[in-house]
């Protein structure tokens, strides 16, 4: 299998709080990994570290065999077009419409003509069932709709890897299913992903493998079946 991301012995502290103490794992092409762990285990910190939004203290991070944890902010731009981050809140620009939010990365980072951008944006909005909301402002949208637009924007540059930071958090069951359906569509299109979540049923529906962080390291990694069949009491506490 083709390795896209390689995380080797990553360490990260905030003041005297050690969050990561040697996190190691890989992401392969076409798979989605679920990143689980109790609150405070640094799941979102790890996700942000993968694209340089958080600086690691030690260790190495590779994307397609290129070491990226030491790149300059400018050099990280090209990585971020291929490894895209979907923020927990959706992180939309309040002052521009849904269409303009999704189009923003295309205007910033491509040389596509306006008509080509319009076609691309409408195609993505259709994928997330939001094409009718193209002219609405973020303030007109529910929380679930904002998350779907955030997912659409993370797809705009056609990345290889999607980093999902708690995309189902705070949503009602109907919106959770809508978001999971979108993630499955992305997966069917061949995209790889890392899904940070506390929602174990959602992780089991979407992911090929599950990782559990504990005491600053990867405590468990395996298939959903291995997770469900584990006799380890700590793992059982997640699987219910």
C-alpha cells in the first residue's frame, strides 16, 4: 500500500504538560483512520501538527516521503493544498456567502478562470447537499450546515488527505448522518482521511482502522473488528 503520511516519534508539550510522548503511525492511500482518546490526549493538537498549524518539539512528519515538520510557512502552502484541514466549527468567513467561502481557496491558490471556479464550487456544494444555499451567509446557516460548507471548502483544491476535526460534534442525529454520508462520498472518491472524534459509532461506520491515544502514545491501532473483539479493559471502555 502507498504511504501518504508518516508520523514518527512525535513529542509535544505545552509548558510542563506533556501531550505527545512518541506518537508513531502511518496513513495509507485510500484509507480513513479514526483517532480516538480521552479528552486532553491531544487528538486535535496532533491533527494541527500534521500541517504545521502546531509546531512539534521532537519527531518527524512526512508527506509522500518529504519531511514537512521543518518547512517554512511559505513551503507549507503546497502541502496544505494536498493535506486539507476541516475545522471543528466550520471556520467560515462571516462576511462572505457560502459560494464565496468555498471558492476562496480556488481564487487564492489556482489560476482557474471564474467560470471554471463556479463549476467546481457548484459541483462540491452538490456533493454536500448545499447547492441551494450558495447565496446564503454563514449566519443564515444551522451548525450542521456550517460544518457541511466547511467540509466543502476543505475539498475545493482536490486534496489527497482530509483531516477531520470532530466533524460530528454538537450535531443532532440527522445532521450526524448527513456529515457521515458526505465523508463516505469523499472516501468512495478515493480520498484518504484522519477522523478525530469522540463518536465511536461514527468512527466504526467510516474508518478502516482505529487508533487510540493514551499517555502520550498510540496505545492501540487495528481494524474495527480488532477494536470490537479486544479483551483489553481500556479499549473495552471505548467500545462499550
